[in-house]
């Protein structure tokens, strides 16, 4: 049985505002909870005119308060920017407020351009990216209040302490993140929507190298998938045109708002740009409910996993809601009691 979850990057449409994007994130979380989606993750991006989610740890608190049953978390916190202690404190606080419902997904990528990443790291004590594995180690130790003797920070505890802890996930689009997840015995989510290069092999390697831990006895995996579902294949293809242009511009370093379908249809693509769009479409799921269900089931079989974290970006918010609704119906999701 396939489980469906949500990844929301809080997209800003052309002519819209970041405040509208955040309001839509809250509405979408409530909507997908009613449909029966399992978890809802929010992303971290900085200095972007197209994505509004710069502080997922704050947004998680708002979303958990606006929902009642689904798991809420990050997809993810870009740990390289932050102190492991501070992240542990934030998420232990969230777990205290909403016990049994908080996911802490962490990633290695900057979630920004190079200059913005430098600004986030500016100041004394900034760590090199090579320290990322040590940051994971320390974060997990703080979450469980198990900093080993001899560690420079032994004796420090992340408050508020309690029996419940957030569920840790490593997120990534490479074998490196998968190996970190396997080594530390954490769950792993592969970002198929970013790249499908060697994805099934990376997930298989994670399972093979997994070391049982205090967090889990067996490997648990999911994949993030870009989906646009509409009543017909033709309508889904039309809606995806704005996503095509938005993704292309992002790859060109143009981090602007999501264009309308009409703007995308009027855009004069070069031959090379058309090739890039076609390549990007190959790893997306686009179509009617029957088409999307068949493609998602095929991905589930290829990766050997049963949870899909669905990211849907359309210019029109109503079309976005409809996409999640049609998928929920196709997979017979069970709404919460």
C-alpha cells in the first residue's frame, strides 16, 4: 500500500506576494490533512523571489497548530547553516508542544545561492561543510540527551527535555546523504524531483548499509516526487507549462515567481531550452488520476519504497488543491476520524 505525503516549497506566483504563499501553505496543510495525507513537510529556501519558506522551523509550529493529526515537519532544515544545539532545542520544543507529530528532516544543500549561503554563515564560529557529518552526530545526541563523555559539549542538554523526540530524517539527492542516513540509523528521503540520477541504486545502497540504531531497527525510505494531476492528461500537460518555465529559469539562476500558463505558452524557447524542459519532464508525474497513479506505482516499485512525498507547483492555487484531491481519490486515502 502506497502512503502519500506532502512537500510544500511555498511557491510565490507572478503577481502574488510571499504572504499569500504562506497563507496558501497553511490552507493546503489543512486541506491535505482532511484528504488523508500522512505527513506535511515544508522546505527551506533563502533570498528567493519564487519560494517563500525561509524559516521552516517557525512554519512547522504554525502548521502543527492549524492541524490536528497529520505529522508536520521540515523537508528540510539546512543544518550546515546552524548550530546543532539550537536546532535540537527548536525541535524538542515543537515535539513538546505537539507530541508524536513532529518530523525533523535535515539536508546538506544550502537552499540558496553561494552569496546568500555566506551571509547565513557569516560570523565567528562558522563551520565548513566538511563538518556536516559531525553536525548530524551532535544534533542526534542532543535530541536524545546522549552527548558522550569526552565531547567538548558533554553535559549540555537541549531543552525542553522529555520522553518524546522528533523523528529524524536525512534528505538528499546523492549517495552521500544516503550513506549518512544509513550510518546514523535514520530514515532517508531521496529528492527524485530534483534528480533521478541513480535514485533506485542510492535507495538500495541505503538499505544495504543501514545500521540499526536507537532511532529505528530497520531502514525507512521515501522519495520526493513532482506531480501535477488534473482531470485529463491534456489539462495536466497545460498546467505543467508554468512549472516548465519556472524550473528552467531556476536552473539559469533566475529565482523569480512562478509564471502563469499564458506567460509560459508565449515564451520563445531555444532548441537547448526545449531539450532541458523535456529532460526535466522525464522525472515528473503529469497526467490524469489514472496516469499519475500508474506512474507513482511504477516509481514505488523501482525504488522499493511505499511512501511518496508529493510536491505540486501550479500557478493557480485552485489547480494545486485539485491535484492533491484527485491523487487522494485515486489512491483511496482514508481521511482522519
